[in-house]
């Protein structure tokens, strides 16, 4: 995999190679085990610019991983317990262990209840540990009612820790009649050591510099739920719809009110909904369409928006798939993200036409 982007007037090149092995087997009638190992090598090259520098500019990162998962039928066709864990070793924080547990109850063929708890991490990368960036200029008071320009500079932090998530979930699925199903899920997530960007005291010299320190000073809690439904209208036509609610609280240890960059509790949409249609036009052709609603994101001054897309899928032979479609079918552009305070740095997503041909063998 190869990626090349322009970021802060600097060229960023990244090459990634992955090797994975998975194996599944049964040890008894009630026991099924899945395990695997993997390795990823990432080579990145960041060319310095007046606004951005990296130390080192060229770097190779290795990620080793292994996982195991055991599903045990406590009661055949009724109670199922799944236990698992993933172990990784990366070049930034060393070993990381991520366990999970899931319990499912199916009292009959039309009802299912499940609950799960899991622990996951998001490890640091070069953006936080190696990069120093010029974020722009601002005005700072210098006395007597006067101000002077100051440069805001993002500092790197080689000692960044992994972001941590403990997730709790509860779900219910019911199929009241054939071809119609409803799913409801509730969740609570606790985040620790989230990456933070905290302005420091100005440094006065030939120019005034305001350092922005990168750290792990943010914790957060999110909770909410989602309800979704699937309707098989005919043997060739299927409709799906969903609505989700998200509530968030964020605390920065350096600012109990949640201040600082990227710490606002309104940094994600509270309401989202979608309706999708899937039509099998022929044995090897599909026509799919969707309409999406995304609520406002107050922290970045992004208004609520409605988008739509449509795509055509054709499978002329086994292993070959051709896809063509349009994103933002009825809207030529809309904003989806900006920096805190809505300073207009974020891009707007334009109407996009695309085509893709894949072949698997």
C-alpha cells in the first residue's frame, strides 16, 4: 500500500506492507477457537517545509500482533460465551494487551439478547511523537493596551502514551415476522489518556512563540444508543434504516472546564440517521442508494447536513467486480470538519464521481 499527500506544504509519503495468518478450529462440539498472527511494516518519509518538520524525517515502524478467541456454547442454541484477547507490540509504547468478553442469549429463533465488554488502545504515531508544526499566528497583549504577533507552534512528544478505551454494550434483536427485523443497542464508553493539545506560556525572543504541548491529558465518557431495522420488501429489494444518539462529556486535566484544542464535548454529531436501498437488478448486477442525516458539530461550527449517494455494482465473472457511483448526488459540496472555533481550515466535501474495478484470485 502506498500513500502520498500534501500536508502543511510538506510532502508525506508512506508505504505499508502487511502479512496476516488466521486459523479456526473446533476442540469439541461446543467449543470453537480462532487465532492468528500478523506483522506490519510502515515506511514513512516526511519532507520538511517552512511550516512543518519531522525528526527523524525517514522512519520505519514495525507492528507485531497476535490474537486468540474462544466461543463456547454454555447451552446449545441458547447461551454462548466468547472470550478473547489481542496482543500487540509497537515501536512507541511496547506491548499492548486488549481483552474482550461477550455473552449472547437466544431464547428462541426470533429473539437475541447480548452484552459485551472490551478494552482497546489507540497507539501513538508520527504526528504526535515526531512532528513540529507552525499552526499560524495570533495576537498577544504586551502591555499598555498594545498587542504583538505571535507564532503558535505545535511541539512533538516522544513520550506519548496510548489512548485507552473500555467499552460496555447491551443489545437486543427481534424478528417479529419473516423479512422484518429490529436491532437496538446501548453503549457506554470510558476513554483515558486521550491526546491533548495545550497552549503553554509564550516564549519571548526575537519573535514571540506560543508552544502547544502534546500530551495525554484528556478523559471522556460517551453513551447513547442506536436503533436499526431491515425490511426485505421483495426477494430482490431490501431496505435498511437506522438512528443513533450520542452524548459526550470531556475533561482536560489541565482545564477542568474542558478547555484547550479538540476537547469540546460538541466535537461529534449528537444525532445521525440513514436510509438505504439495495436492489438486485439481475443475478450479477446491483443498484444501491442511500440518504444520510448528520447533526451539527458545534465545536467546529459545522452545520447539520443531508447527503445522498448511488452506486451500480456489476460482477461480470467470478472474482471480478466493477463499481461506479456518485457521492453527494443532490449537493455539490458541504462542510464536514473544521478546526476548533471554525477558522475555515477544514475542507468541504464535493460531489464525487468514482469507478472501481477489482479482481480477486
